C-alpha cells in the first residue's frame, strides 16, 4: 500500500500518530492475545546526545523484531520503555545491546574491545537509537509469517522511521532478513539471495543500504535473547568490523 506524504514527516511522533491510525483500520486483523491498538513507541533514547557532533559518523541504530505484547501494555500510552524505564537495565535484551554497543564504540574509536560488559549502562544507552519492526508487538516467540507480513504492509513507515533517525550503522538484532528483504525489498527470491552470495560471500554478515543518499551498513547479529555465549557476540561484531 502506498501512503501519501510520509516524506513530508520529519518527527517520529508525527509518524507514529499516522501509523497508529493505520494500524487501527486493519479489518483483517485477528489476534485475541494482542490488541489491534497496541503500539510500542521507540526511536531516540536521548535526542540531544544523538544529534550532538560527538556522535558524528558513529550513530548506531538497533532494530529488533517486536516486543512481547501479550499480557502487558496493550494500548499506546506514549512511552518508549528503553528511554523511560530504569527496569530496562534488568532486561537481558538491553544488557546485550549495551554490551554490543561497548564493542562497537571501541571499534568506531579505532580500538578493539574483546571484553563483554554492559557497564555504564545508562550513559551508553543515551548514545544509541532502538526500534522494533512490528510496533503492535507479538507473543513470547516470533511468528515469522506475521512479522514478515507486518514488515511488508508497513514498510514505508519503517523506512521513514529509519530515515528520520538517520543512523550511520544499523544493527539488525535477529531482524536482518526482514529489513533487507521485506522492508527494503532488495531480493525478489531466496534464489536471487543465494546467487548474490556467490559473488558477495559476506552478504550474510552485512549489507550496505542507501538511506538519505548515505551508505549505511546493516549488520546481521544474533537476537539479544538468543541462547548464545557472550563471547560469541564479541567475536561476531569484531569479525564484521574487520571486513567493513
């Protein structure tokens, strides 16, 4: 579906207002566990820090699949939980994101960090942006068919959010295929993907997107809640940055 005038929207709150209205219109929506009006706002953790010259060339956007909306907040209350709630420090997903950001920050500063740590949580948190693809949310385990359908239906909104955030790097937290294929539609089929891999063997690790006329690497990392050793995240990120 083609939505009009999204290019004329420059603030996330304005985009979210239209997005929530469109979500509420879905006549085909059927899910008794997640309310049709459920909407998780996200984006900048600290917009002043994000727009500061300190982060020039070092702005990192983390993109996850969806929040678990079952049994929790099921209507839009205007909050961005990572920004507003101290409890985010206790969530494993955000501990892992901050640990990844510590490694990435070191690489962008010209250093190599092999230590997994989420120390300075609140300070590092201010230096990132974060968003989910499926703003309505899902269950405790991802229904990829529904996630992909949402990504395709609202791909123009998702792309506009990314454009407004305007990152230098995107870290796809278990959302890589959804971003490069279902949102940006770079590959028409798995066959095309496999053929590209023959000439671009690193395509499983990262893909360079064109965002606002700027080349932005979208990096494929494990979902932060994946059953992986902490060192696997360290090694993966350092390996990708060795190739960029």
